[in-house]
């Protein structure tokens, strides 16, 4: 069974018999306001796991180094153990959410070029913004690691924007996290699901992400299942 190492808003991390590998368990819950509001949704964990598995397998095929090993069960996956970098790397392609309110911009406006923002991971501090010099000063990463993370994030943006567009969705914005393996190599880690990105329908701009929970727009599990089905169809066609 292993030992519970960490229990977060949407996932748990468990040890395995291999000290270099961890078991991830996706939870049937959604949170907002850094966990201050939390609700249970049957099937949500399985849907998020399916989407993240598909995206990570796709990125690996495209040459992106990740911590992902394999899908284990409905809500579980096996990953390489990482020393996580305590930063969130956020890429914005379209004006939405806090970015819109912060600068008084109209939501839905395409950005001339992707906006890149970094935030320090700390629930206690509400994940404050941290630029490169901030990140280095507080010891979150080195200058080289910071640049390597953003280089990978830019590659992911190009690849995933195209993938989601083929599936009839706009990749509005997304958050990535990175970690270092025992040999020091840098890899994409955590997950990629509608929990940590904004997706809109290509034609109608209907929300297909966690905003349906935040704004009480639709059932979150049904929405995530639709995202997975769309992605699965285009990936299968490419194969």
C-alpha cells in the first residue's frame, strides 16, 4: 500500500516499494480560494487522471521530459519521485480570470504574445507572484533552473495549444510545475488537467475547466469527461 506522503487539494502522494517512484491518487474533490471551499464530485478524480495521463503521454512522445511512468488504475498513476521546485509557471494566451481583473482588460481578448508569470507555491501566503530575481533570492531555484523551466513551458504551450485546438478547444492559460529527479535532471511534474488550466470551446467560448465549479456553470465531472473524450478522439486519429 505504501505510506501517505502528502495529501493536497486534488491528489495524494504515496510511497511505493521503489524509493524512486511514487503512486499518485486523484481525489473526487474540487477546491477554490486555496482550499477554503471544497466540494465532492463522484468521478472527478478518474476524469482528471485520464486527462493528465493522456497529456503527459502525448508530451513524452513529443520529447518533453516528465515524471510520468504509467496509468495504474481509474484514479492512480505511477510517477518518478521528484524534488519539486516551489514555483508555479503560468502561461497566458488569452485574457481571463485574475489577469483580466488585475489590469482592467476584457476577458477573452487574445494576447499578442503569451504572458509568462511565476508564483511561489505557498498556501499560507496565497501563492505570491515571484519574478526571476525573487525566485533566486528566496532559494526556490537557480537562474539556470528558472530558464530551463520556462524553455520547457514554452515548448509545452506550442504543443498543447495545437493539440487542444484540434480537439475544438482554446488553451486560454495553464499552470505547470517542475521537479528534479535523483540524478538532478529537470522534468515536468505534477499534472495537466482542467484543474490547472483554462479551456474554452473553440466556437462558443463555453468553459470546459474548473471555472464551471467556481462559477456554478455546469457539472465538473461531466465537463472533464467531455474534455477527455475530445482529446482521446484527436490523439487516436493521429495514431
